[in-house]
């Protein structure tokens, strides 16, 4: 994306259309040349190039690491409300 403007200036005759699709390649229009998907890359019929790896890690407020009832073991998480990203995967 940062170089899209330069590409457009260098190649003004090539139209670039960006379409965001999440997990449902059926929504791609027939005239899409390039699409970026989130996932493991096992989409039959498509040529796949890995763009980057994703690294997820748990984080918490420093206050949860101190005080009367601190987090010390993974089991301690059961005492707290956890936030989940429903569009991706849970811990």
C-alpha cells in the first residue's frame, strides 16, 4: 500500500482496484487480479504468496501482575474476564 501511489504514477494505464475480503473467497469479483487473504494459504485454484507471519501473544495490565491476587500461573486467568477477537481465533 505505501508504494501504490508511486505505482499509479509510473503506470497510469493500469487500473488498481483493492477489495478487502475476510475468509470468503467466493466474494471475489471476476475482474480481481490480486487479493490479500488472512489464513494459512490453502485455497485451491489460487496462486498463493506468503506476505508475513503473524505472532500473537497475551498481554495484560501491569496491575494484574501485582496486588492482592496477582496472575502467576495460566490457571489464574480463570478468575478474570478475557477479551476475544471473534473475527479471528480465541486463546
